[in-house]
C-alpha cells in the first residue's frame, strides 16, 4: 500500500537500530543481532530502579528509564530515551529503538523488533511460537534447539492498545493503531486502525493518532485535528 501525505511533511524513520539487521526473504522476517562486546550496559545517565534486573549484556541507550521489577535479558537492545514501565519482561535479543514507551506488565519475547517512537500499552503480549508445545512427540522437554523463533516487527510511530495480543510473524505498519484487547494475527498496513479478535481493519488514523475522515470526493482522508490529508494507494 502506497501513501501520500499532505502539507509536504515527511515521516522521520530514524529507528537508530545500528545493532540490528532485519531481512525479508520469502515473506519471512529474519532478525539478526550483531555481536557487541560486553559490557553492553554502559551509560551513566540511564536510570534503573533498584528492583529491576538488567543483564550486564544488554545494550541500554542514553536517557532510558527502567522502572520497578523490570527484567531485561542478555543481548537485548534498547535505544535512547525509552521508558520501560513496572513489571515489563524483555527477552534476550529483543531490539527496541529510540523514544519507545512500554507500559506496565508488557511481555516482549525473543524475535520482536520495535522501531522508534512506538507506544505499547499495559499488559500487551508479543508471542513467538505458532505451534507451542512443552514437549516433543517423544515426551522429552523441548529446548531452544527444538523450535524456530518467529520474528515480529512494529514499525515507526505505531501504537498498540492495552491488553492486545500480537501473534508471531506479523508486521505492524508505520503509525498504525491496534485497539485495546485486539488479537493481531496478520500484518497491519500503515496508518490502519485494527480491532477485534482476530483484528480487522476498521478505519485509518493520522500521525497524531486521531481517526481520519473520508473526503466528500472519496479520494483522500482528512484529519480534523491537525488538518493533514492522506491518499492511500492500494
């Protein structure tokens, strides 16, 4: 889907994920985290609450604030000026850009990449296994070598409402909005509002987050809040 935005302004996509390469091949996302020498956790102006558990092998950007009872695993990457709320879990090799807000009790599991400027509401859960099982067919407990991580990508400026569940392998587009309680099972295009279980497109949203209104000529969409216009080319 193409997108033309009025008023001559361009979307800034400075996701600043220098430690990450995200490849698309055959419709699948492949997330690669480059090896960075330990210790990753190196900035003096990062605030970490005394109850948080942050691995010494996690890379934390300047100005980021990490609150009560957060756990951040080894080789996770967080950009600058992020806010990580109470009881958040960030798994190993999860990658998060700059200026991301993660509200209380969010779970981000291995294979998730969050670009800059994303909002993640409380109790959102990202999953990474389409066929979950605790054991193999022979009854033996599964290990990391027994399953493949499914990668999930959330693009610049997107927002995910409280209690949403994001199934693995999907891409949530730039400035898209996922409604509270939605279950996302498929890709979400740029600027789309999705809601329900499974989530379905119910409209379009502006970069400011307000819903867009279809023009009288039905050729463009208009934001009554910031007066910006959009043309979506399907």
